[in-house]
C-alpha cells in the first residue's frame, strides 16, 4: 500500500495524468462546441477511432508524422461532414446518426486495417511515424514542475492551448457568438439572419476536428501503432466530461483532468496486484459516478431556480 501512495504522489503520476487526459480533452472540447450549437455529437468515439487509424496509415505511406496528422484531421472532418449531411440535410436523428458512426468505425477500421496490413488486431507491420515529444528549455530544469510539464508529446501541449483557443472562440469571436446563439435560441438567431443549419454544420466539423486530434494522439503519441478499438470508450468519457463540466470550457477542462486522473490511477493500481479485469472497470465506474454527481447537482440547481 505504501508503494501505491508513493506512486500516487510522485511527479511521474502527475506527468501521466496530463498524458492520458490529452485524448479525452480533445474530444471533450469537440463535444463542447457541438453542444453549444445545440447539436449533440454522439459519434466522438468512432471519429477518434477513424482518426487514429488514418494517422497511422497516412504516416506509414508518406513517411511523415505531420502528414499523417493532417490525414487524421481530414478524416475526422470528413466523417463529421457526413454526419452533418444526414442529420441536418436529410433530418436523420442525431443520436442514431452518431451511433451509426460509432458502429461503422468499430468494424470499418478493422476491415481497412486488414486490407492494408493483413492483420485484424494491430498495425505493427506498418512503419508508421510518431509525433515528437517536446522538452521545454528552462521549464524542464525547474524542480517538481519541470518533470511534470516538460517532455510531453506535442499534441499534449496543443490540447492545453486548445482550451484557451476554444474559450476565446466561444466568448470573443463572431463565430462563437453565433454558435452560442444558435444553441440557446435558434429561432431568435434565425430572426436576425443567422443560418442555423450552417452554424451547426461548422460546429460539427470543429467537433470532428478535435475528436480526430484525440484519435491521432492515441496512435501517434500515446502509442506508436493502431490497435483494434484502441480508444476504449474515451469518446464516451469525453462526452461525460463535457456534461460534468457544465457546458463551460474551463469546467470541461477540469472534468477531463478528473477522468484522466482516474485512468492514470487505474494504471497505478496494477502494482497492488489487483485483477486487471477489475482495474479496467475503474475509469468507467468513475464516469458513472461523475454523471450521477452531475445529475444530482443539476437537479438541485433547477429546483432552486424554480423556488421549490
């Protein structure tokens, strides 16, 4: 038990929290943008998975991790554009459309992986590239802080910058104002000349963009390969993080950190020789508990608002 606490209060554990938070944070920011526009993107899990595979394949065939990242992002945007077409143009139910994306991605990525590598499990036969880690001068030499904040994959730093970028976009730009207006009152937004469908379409594309970044990190930063269903529910956890964050950028960031910490803690629990099957459930139990807490707090808030 002492060894567990020594791991939990170490700089290595804090470093791992930021590392495992990265894909959740990317997807949670994407979910935040689409939800602000009044349209729920349930397809985050599938979009992350497609982005992860595309990044590996493109980087393997081009020999460039950066082109692989671009390919991953484009795949996420394309998938979200398809979802937007079916839900906004053809009026397919958004929940059913998102579930279809997830099911397609789960089976489709295995099929495509088999076509390009002859393997249905992992992409080890593909010479895919990995995005670099960054060791920040001066910062890395600061005691305690340096080992925690320096040496991460480049996408981890991008995810932290994305928090500030999304906050600024939603609060300070015309696009952000239109996204929030459409989500809060689409009829009023339309009455002043804002195209509700267009703004929701853009929001879904941005959602896919961030989800694909999270997927690319999984296969080109967190690991150096693609494996079947490697996102392992992180897209769903991201949706829960956005809900727990109360629809705010900072809240979403903090909730993502909480879920990242539970994932990192699950890894730390392995030193106690607890069955791996039980440890694997830890992040999902934390997700359910988080949503339960959110539901209770939200229920009390609504009661106080109504004066009950």
